[in-house]
C-alpha cells in the first residue's frame, strides 16, 4: 500500500465525461489499496474565461497603479477549481468510492499575501492525512490557498502542479502523479516538434530550467518544491484507458523527475524550451552616466515588472549607450508608460520595442563540461537566416531572443542539431 497524490490538469477535467474518466483512474488506485489525495485544476479554458471577466471590469487606471484589486481577482479565478473538486467527489461517490472535496482554506493551505501569484507558506495536513488514512479520497481544489489576512489566494497560472507537490510533501506521499494531456516530459513541446521524444527521467535541475524557460508541462514552483522536499514526481497521461491492463502494473508510461545521480547516461543537451510570453524594449542613445541602469530598471522593479535579458552597448561617441531588455508581454504597455513619463528622469533619444519576439532556450547539464554548445546554436540559426536579438547564458542553458515568426523553425533546428530527434 502506498500513499499517492494524483493531479489532473484542465484538459483532463475538460467536461463531465472526462471527469468520469478521471474518477475511474482514481478508483483504480483506491482498488489497488492505496491512500489517495487528488488535486484538480479548473476545466480547460475556465480560468482564462474568469481572468477575462476580471480584466473587462472597469479598473483603477494609471501606469503605476495596480490593474485591479488582486484579492478580488483571486476570489473570482479560484472558483474554477471549486467546481471541479465538487464534481469529481460526486463522480467518485457514484462509483461507490468514499470521497469529499476540500477547498484551499478548509485544509488549510496557507500562503503569503502576494495575491495572484502567492507562495505556499505551510500546509496543516493533519486532518487531511487522518481522512485519507481512514480510506476517504480527498479531492483538493488546486491553485488556491488562504493568505494571512484570511482571503482566498491563488498561486499563479499553472499553480495546481504546485498545490499537488506541496500536498504530497505535507502528507508524506510516496509519489505525486501529474496526469496531463501528454504522456510525459518531452525533449521539447511535442505540439511544436513532432520529432520530440519522451524522456524516461529528467533531473530536477533540468526540469526547473525547462519549466522556467517556458515548458508549461509543470509550473516552476512545483519543481522547486519537489527538489527541496524530495517528492517523487511522475508526469503521465490521463488519456489512457483507466482500466487498461498495463496500468495495473508497476511501471506505467511517463517521465520521472529525479536526482541527477539517478540518470545513467547524461546528454550534453536534454531539451529545448521556448516562451512566447516575451516582449523587447530598446532605449537608444541613453545618456551614459553612473547610475543609468538603476535609473531605468529601478522604476520598473518598483512597478513589479520583471526584466529578464539585458544587453547594454556603449555607442561610438562614448557619451551615450543603447539598452535592450526583455519583459513579460503583458507588462509591455505599462513599462513603456513608465519609461516615457517625462518625470522619470530617464533621458534617451528613442524607444523601440516589439511584442513579436520569442525566447528559445537550449538546456542541458552536460553543457557544464562541453565547450562549443552555444557556438553551434548560433551557427545553426544563422544558417536558417534567423536573426538573434539578444542572448543570455548560464552554466546549463543558452537562451536567444528571436522574431516570433521563426519559433517553430528555430526549435526544430536546435532539436535536430543536438541529436534529439526521434528516429
Ligand atoms: P495541464 O492542463 O494538465 O496542467 P498544461 O497545458 O499546463 O497541462 O501542460 C501540458 C502541455 O505542456 C502539453 O500539452 C504540451 O503542449 C506542453 N509542453 C510544453 N513543453 C513540453 C515538454 N517539454 N514536454 C511535454 N509537454 C510540454
Ligand atoms: N486553473 C489554473 C490555470 O489555468 C491552475 C492550473 O491549471 O494549474 O492556471
Ligand atoms: Mg498546467
């Protein structure tokens, strides 16, 4: 007998039929004698719809002002998961499985006050543990908790993964199964490169990079938590027949996220990730003086805008500099408003920018001991006439910013270059 957390994402609970299929997956594990906690997302598209409604409401204007009251945003968008948790509990009961739903505040899952992107501080899992030990399935609404001020808080988009891993850590689960619409973690998004291959295993560090660089199969924070608490995370498909014979066996198809030492043959490059949620801003001929970078990035940081890649070039006259940086696409207009505000004290000749950019990244722990990985990437992209707008590197990744129109071409080119294509 094991203690399991099973998490089902949006497409896995997209309609009532899918929820009944999920219930059969859960029942299979219960029948096998396991103690089970389930974490569910909102039905596919539901969270987007709710976010859209909030955005459409009249809100406080102004470049530096918050767009809307984030506590009320959370009250609205957390509701999607409440619905699926109740529906799945009902489906399980109808199959003779003892089950009940739990909202974040009922457990409680305690978070900080960063509404809209809250972090989990602690989970008091005593009651939940007691119930599942008694044979009742806990169906937990993912993505949500309760902040110190007693308000519903959500964990940022894709946050149900984090709920699942955090609950697995809190109840000491033997494994956290992330059921989704693909049967594991691939060398790149299989929807973009048909030659992508499923990995049997991937190291925490690499999964962390893949996730933070755009592979949305797992939320970044869930990977961090799994790494810190040593939770065994297994990514698998909810689209298999729940009663298939092979699922009764001990080794279903999927990808295990594990320690680096558990991977026998380490590749130089493990995967390619990309993020379309990027925008670029270039400030031309900024007056070069000490403190100029602080002058530009200070106000952006104050407005909660995360700047990522930064390139600063000294111009020929030595008196001015060009600064290029990237930021999330959704923050672009606000950032331009801040930089162009005459009171900002930032002097430059022109501001150019684009939202039609994408960041493509090559990830692999083997890069630590291999030279030339970056040079090969730049050559391969230039052979395809893909212009690189900005570059960043770290020990185990290389990222390039390119025009969005070349996303697929760049991903597939790099995927082939490093020998990741399926035969
Ligand atoms: P869920 O609703 O189950 O949380 P998500 O849509 O958040 O599912 O994540 C699954 C999706 O992640 C897949 O459909 C796939 O298109 C995308 N994805 C991106 N990169 C990868 C990758 N390297 N491996 C697998 N899936 C990936
Ligand atoms: N429903 C939330 C979202 O769409 C959380 C999740 O699915 O993980 O972001
Ligand atoms: Mg997800």
